[in-house]
C-alpha cells in the first residue's frame, strides 16, 4: 500500500510502482482501517488521567497509597477516580478511609464506571450533605442505619458534591483532550464518539475545547460529540432548539448525536429492570425518563436530523428505548430512513427484544470487554440478576444472527480503550486477567471478523464517518497495524496483540 499526500494511492503486491522515501514492513501483522470507538469519554478520560488516577491499582491498600501520594503532591480539592467497586464491601467505599488520609481537604473520586462517587467528610460538609439531605430523583445516598451518609453516592446523588468541584480551566481542558487523544491514537483509534458533550456530574462541557482544538489543528481524528440530554428537561422543543444552535455536521468535530442516559448500572442496583433484583435490596432500579418523555424527545430529535444515542443497561431500559423508537416509527412522520440511532451497553436484554433492533434499524453498540466474569460480575452482577437474567447478558451472537447492525466501543475511562482486549472478550467471552476464566455465556461469542467489522466499519457507519472504516484507493489513510495476524492466532491469545502503528489523515501519529 502506498500513501501519497495523505491518501491511499496504490494497493497491490510486490514493489511499489512509485517507491516512497520510507517503507514500513508489516512483518506479518494485520493492517486494518483505524479503529473507531463508538462510545468513549476522551476529554474526560484524559483529564482524569492527569488527576488522581486509580484505574490501574487493585486493592484497598494500593488505592490508599495512590491517594496519599496525590495528596502530598497537590493542594485544594483532590479529584480523580477509577476505583473499582469490587475492592469494597457491597461496592461502596466509606468516607472514613479518606478521612484518615485527609480530614480537612475535600476529596471526590468517581468510580471506574462513573456512576458512583466516593467522598470524604470534608467534601460532604462543604456540600451540606448530612442525614437531613433529601435523596435526589434518580440517585442513591448510601447511609448508615441512623441515616448518616457513609461517603458513597450513586447516579444523580453525585451532583450534591459534584456541584462544588472547582471548574477546570481552559488550559486544563485542552491538556485533558490532548492526553485522551494520545491514548486513543496509540491504540490505533482514528475516530470516536465522545459520549457526553455537556455539563454532567461535575464534568465541564468539552464542546468549546473540541472547537478550539479543530481551529488550532490539534485534533488528529474524526470525532462525533454526543450532546447530553439533561435529566430535568421539561420543554422538549426548547431543548432541541438549543441543540440545533450547537449542531455541527461537517469537519473533524461534529455534533449530530444526542445522548440519553436511560438508567444506571447493575452494581448499584440502579439499572432499570422489568422484575425486581434478586438480592436482599430488591427494587426495580432507576428509570430517568418516562416513556411519554422519550417518545416526545425522540420524535423531535429525529425530525430535527439528530441521531439518538441511548445508555441502557437493564432490560427495562432497553425495552423503553425500543418502544420509543417504535412509537416514532409508527407515527405519521416515522423515523428518518437515514437515521443512525443506537443503544449502547445492552447488558441485560430480554430475548424478545433482540430482533427488534434489526426491525427498527437500531444499532447495538457493544462494550465487549465487559462480557466476562470479572470480580464485579461475580460479586455485584450475577447475584443481583438471578440465573435467568444473568443468561440474558451481552447477547452479541444473537444480535449478529438477527441481522442487527453492530458497532463497538470501550467507554474509557470506565475500562481500557484497547480494541484488541475487547475483541479478545467478544470472541472468548473471558479474559485471562479477570477473576474467573470460565466464559460468560459462551453461546453468545462472535468471531474475529465480526468483531473487527463492528469496531471499524460498523462504528464508522454509526458516526457517519467521512474518512474512516475502510481501506480504499483515493481515500485518506486512516490505518492501524497490529503486531500479529489474529486469524492465524489461537483465539485464546488475541489479548497479546498490540498496536504497532497508527496513521491518521495520512500522517503517522503513533509508532511503537
């Protein structure tokens, strides 16, 4: 393959017709289109990596040591995150652990999944959080028997303290975006969907940061930002009008997608379920929007030319999204024939809902790395779901066999953005670094080619990518070179593949 002036000028065998100044030997590795991460938090993940990053530490002692080191090196608020719920009883760390390290400085650390926050007593006092604080709609405040908050907040309750965090400066936002971009480019990712563009739970809106990066020539990828649909919207038309003012449909940063978070997560029993959780806590989880609201919002956004992006973990949330799409499809206006709507995560899916994705033209956006028996799955998911629903998790093969369009993403910094680790789990339904090597629902495994297509062409289609997802003559070169040929490897060794080279827009942006 020859690349001239950023575009692919020749594909063939033998010597190039027009030899270049530099020749790169693929050495038996697989050359693919650049990966496209269809659900990632690049700006937020990059910013978090520059604060107290706990994503690579395991166990309470290691977590404490990392926090102590950051306290020693910084002043004021301590922020960051990446702690694992599996490291703490019931998935809920307590304020006392942080108070021992810093009784005076406020601390707020978000969990790896970004659905919970761990805060100390100083942060709770600053926010006025005590036994008399009402629990906000859609949130959970972990409390002792006497009603005293313990220091762990879930979902919208995170905002009680998050509202008091210092706002990152423009310089810090730029540094975060560039750090996140560097992380993704190093892994062969040349396009992505930033899954929340807006003010969310203490995170500053990155819209202007992306625009400035484009203007400065600093954005080295093709990006779609999903505009955040707030949970307190009462005037649908007014909200859509606000989004139309921010809509960008061309260039390296586009905003023709709108993000709805329909529910929470299984670990905190906030994922919306059609039947009660089987653990002692019970309950049906959290649904952030009524079905009438979803129908009205989806209809207005579809008519305005937006693509809809849903977070749905529980089976009730998946059903609610599909029902809203079906209601719009059955209305007089119908769904736009060129719409690229999708549901991300799809952890627990009623088998009856699987064929509805293809019937309605809804993409299933898979975060495949989660479909294994990690410690949180063992301790905090399966016991709460029960045997039947546990078997409904991550139905990848069923989606593929039903003809559903597939995309893939990482949800970084919730989990690693390395596409090859996700491909490994998609194919094996297990990962050698996780707690239990037994596969999770092995009948839902997909093959390497299906996974690669989802993570390249499938995601590129979802993003309406202009220059990603394919390798064709005359097109800009967006490519990733793997360290091996996955089709020649034992599937159990897919996780050993690394990215050797990334070419974005015809330029080498990373080489190992």
